[in-house]
């Protein structure tokens, strides 16, 4: 599956929104990828995550012990990708502002792949990598459906992206006038 095919699935689900959005990263963008509109369709989610699992399998070679999703955005793609990899899906949750593995235990040395929905800055993946390494896991890679940074996000491990879709994103103090003129919407979940 290539970038055009991935974006076609997002568009068919009404998941490519235009306006003025404050992303989970805090950056502002004229485009928001509302993956929840894709994830509400099991058939579309299954197609994307099956293709992502194939990419992961090709990239990491050996089987993985766990697919780990950063809550909330990574839960569904981690589960569905894990299903295609034949691995358990687990997730981290924020507790006192930090990701923690609250509901599960993993063995030291477990090979894990972090599965995320969309990457902009990579912060959620970096935090998940730190959490997993603190538990003694070997983070072999991270994977995402769409890399909005087009390979620029530094996450500290190899990133496997099903699609790269570079969309402009700006700090709040450097907005282009046409974007600044629009009302803002903050659809992300990090601050919930």
C-alpha cells in the first residue's frame, strides 16, 4: 500500500479535515487527519493495519513479543496490527503526566514494536520508548499509519510508516496570516 492509497482511505472516511487545528503536539496546522473517522470502519482499519503489519514484518524480521500502543490514539492500530503479526497488543496510559504500563506486565528483554496512528513530532512514541526501556524491553522499531513529518521526527528508534504525508505545522507564534484568521479547533486527546 502506498501513500496515495492510504490517503484515499482517509478521504473516503471523511478523515482529512481542513481549517485551523491545534495538533496534539501543540503545533497549528491547516489540515487535521481525524483517524477516528477511519477507525470507526473495521474494514478500512483492517486494510491499513494489515499493510502496516507487512511493513513491520519486512523491517524487523524476527517475530515481536508485543505491539504497544500509546493511549488513546495508538490503541486501535496497535490491536489490529498485533492481530496480523500474531502478537499480543498492550498499551501505555498517562498517569501523573507520564506514560505507564498500568494493566500489563512484560518480560525483561521482550521485543516490542510501538504502534502509533499518526506521527507529527514523535513525542508520544519517544515517551512510550522510554517507558518500555525502563521496564527492560527491547524496542526494535516504531510504526505508524501516517508520518506527517515525512521522516523528520526523531523518535530514537527506526520508524516504519505506511504513508508519509507532509502537512505544514506551525508554532503558535509563527502562524501565516491566512491560518491565524481562522477559528481554532483542538481535536486531539493528549490534554484530556
